[in-house]
């Protein structure tokens, strides 16, 4: 949830970690802080609010030094305040710790440490880690133990999740990082080393990285790095090269990441299909390298269970239609946050699919682990390469959507739909559950989608005008049926999370069972009504809403004049197959939400109370 960055090398550390923090700010942004070793002493600074506030505070003194750690926080324990910002230090301010995750037994540890005389100044769970490390130094004062050993000693007492970076005046020319359940990556440069919770803080300086796994600790010095297991044994790990460059992690001329990412939709789909959706006659129709080795097991699958959260969950709901339609395998989709607590019945031959853009969502990860424990075959559909869900799945398919920085997920949704469609086609073909003709038709349609999405993006100005027209309303209903029902849910989520307007997505057939009571002239309904098998039913919904004085903004297929007569406003999308329509209909809804938020002057990329990757329950 929060962001960590640390630097050790020959250059001035402060500008590097502050720049890194700015790239991580999307992970959490209610307070920030930095600690630096200036060659003689530790200095630190914290601030409530955005990183710009911290930068203002830093002007007050000099910050020369080649070793620093920094943090941007999204509060889990203790309100966002200067005292609760990280780094958190010990009693003598000799140890500085930045931490992502949650220390579950922090209350007991705090009590015990207070009984021993430690003084706490914050409400955070993190502060116990600094005091535990301090205690390790105190207890071993005679032996003069190393920082990494003091950290390991401290962490022995902790239960919960952590990704931490630590510096200390007791062993000052090194940076120690350790992880359990919260991502950490080492950046390996020439005579300089970095640690971060996310590659985006590192790519500007190096593309060589080492992924730290659970129960591993890294010791970084200006001369090199060493990785130890929590048993203190050295571990040798591969060096990976990341292929995202810093340009693709920046806005590229767009006013917001969200707009840039919506406009990257066509390219995102091309990337999801590249080398996977094959030309007819080239040895099968779909090739998914990541699941090649479990293909035989996939043939025995009798049931599919998708676990995911938020937008990824809605992609899963579209996936259910794909799987049941193309492969005739029954599929259910569950909120990962509920699945974990449900004591699920997973029959033999159940395939669990975890969908996650970040690959770090705590609920989805735990659902995946739980499913694996119960013996299910588990695959991941993940965007962030090397993320925990990607690593812990039995096999998986990467989205290749590139970094998604805007908190509201847009291009990742499209690529999730793309990968789900490919997977359903592959299963359908292998099980001979769908005709070759249908597969060829759908395949051709998928390939045409990038061009069709570009046509929708060209209507950006028109959609902005519509957003302006509807700006005065505070509440919205989004209605859809069949393939468009999950899109209605996703459209409502996009609007509420970035514009703070109340929006509810509904299966249109449910209107009569209650929600229609809400309809009046102040409750616009955004109705998804492309020409598909439930089109006539959607027209009936529109009639019912109009009869009650409701306003209709319809998303319909180009050339549809009947809708034009009934609805107050229409956004036309190109003609497509019913199965492919979610790829198109979601785009105007993303743009509508984007413009609504922008017109209201809100922080589109960093909506209040939210963070990009939810690594706590
Ligand atoms: C909404 C949004 C969230 C995420 C959810 C899951 O725009 O971004 O609802 O979809 O937090 O995140 P991932 O896909 O990273 O597991």
C-alpha cells in the first residue's frame, strides 16, 4: 500500500529517494518521510500530506549524504500525521525503519517493550520494529553485532507482513532490507544500489533488479550486496532485467495517467494478443506460453473459480461468460476478500484463476494460497511481472499492459478481458466445446478491437461534453444485461472512485425488483444497450425508466436509430459481436468517469482514501 525507496552509492542520496517517492506516490499518499546518513549522524524528516510538503520541510537544512531511505504512506495503524509518518525510529534515534505491511502482534510487543523502558512516540505498528532492533543492539552490546543480525533478531518476534528498509548509526555504511508478504525489489547499479517496493522508483537508474522473496534479507553497501535467508545463510539469486523504461512510467503529454492509460487501450490489447492469437492454420488458434506446461492438467478441469477484487473481479465476471460460452466449463467468480473466509468446497479438477493487475493484492493472494492449500490448480492473470501472485501461481498469463499508475484501473481491465477470452478459447478448442467457425469468427473480431477502440477514443471531446451536461447530478444508475452487466458494475465503480458521486451498477432485469423506485428526474441511468441478444429487453428497461421521468444516457451500436429516439443522449460504439462488446462499451464509461472527475477539479490519478495496490486486508 505504501511505497519504500532506499539508495546507497556515490551520488547524493536525497534527490534520488525523493524522485523515487514521487514515482511511488500512487501507492499511498497521506504522509511521507526520509532518513539520511550524512557521514557522521542520522537525520530524518517527516510530513503529513503529499511529498511536496515533505520537500518544503527539507529546505530547512542541508541533506548531503550517500545513504538514505524514504517512504510514502497510506495509513493502516495510526492516523496520517507527522508522528506516524515513516521512517520510525527507536528511543535514541539511532535506527530508522520504513515499513510496508502490518505487524499483527504490535500491541503485545509494544506493551512488552514499554515494560522494558522503551518510549514510543507514534501510534504505528512499525515503531515496534525500530525498538526491537534497538533492543537487539543493546542486548548484544559487547559483541557489536551487525545491523543485519540485529534486524533478524528483531524480526524474530514479529508476526504479520513486512517489507522494510533499515539504516542505523550503530552500523552506518549499509542499508538492510527484509521482506515477508510485502514486495521489495533491489536495483543493482554500478557502485550503487537501491531498494524499492516497486520497479517504477528504480527504472530511471537501473534495469537490473533482484526480487527479494519472503523471509529474505538484503545487505546493501557501496561495494555490493548480499542476500541472506532468515537463517543467516547466504542465498544466491538471479539478476533480472526489467523492460519498462522510465518514459512509459511517465505521463507522455497527457494531463493525467488515467487518460494516458485509457488511450493506451488499443496498444494494450495488441500486446495482450501478440504472439498468442495466431493466424488460421498456424498450429492452433491460441498459444499461451505461460500455461503450456500445465496444458494437460487443464484438459481435466471440470469447474473454474475466479478470485479477484474490484475491477479485476468485474473482468472475472465477463470471463465467466467467456468460459461458459466457449469452453462449456461451469465458472463462478468470487470476491477474493470473501472467498478467503468462506471455507470453500473445491472439488477435484477445479481450476482457480486469480486475476490481479498489481499481483500484490493481499486478499487475492491469500485466496490463491488458500485454494492451493486445498489442492486446486491455480493460475494467475497478472500484469506486474515477478509480483507475488505471479510467482505463487502454478502457472499464469501476463497481461503485458505496461505500468498502470492511475489508481483507477483502465487499460488493465481491457487486457484482463483479452487474456480471459484467449484462455476460454484455448480451453474450448482443446475440449472441442465450440465450433472452429465460431472460434475463427471471435478471433477475427478480437483482432479488430484495437481499431474500433480508437474510433471510440476519437469521441473524447463529445464524451467530455456529456460529462459536463451530467455534472450536476449526484447519483447514477448503470444498467446492463448479460455481457454488459459486469461492464455496468465497472462503469459505476470508475465513476464513484474518482468523482465521489454515488453510482450503482445493476443487472437491468433486477430493476423491477426494487431499484426502479429510485428513478426520478434527478437519477440519470447510464444504459448499456449494444445490439446483442438482450437488446430488446434493454429497450424495455429504457421505456420503463422514461415512463418514470428518468434521464437516459445510452451506450449503443452505431446506426441504432431506435435508441436515439428513446434516450436523452447516446454514445455510439462500433458494431461488434456480443461476446466482444464489453471491450468497447467500457471505454466510454472510463472516459465519462475521467472527465467528470477532471471537470470537478479532483485529483483524478490519486482519488481520496484509495491507493493503487491494496497489500493489506
Ligand atoms: C478500481 C481498482 C481496484 C482494483 C483492485 C484490485 O479502479 O483499481 O478496484 O481493481 O484493488 O487490484 P489488483 O487488480 O491489483 O489486484
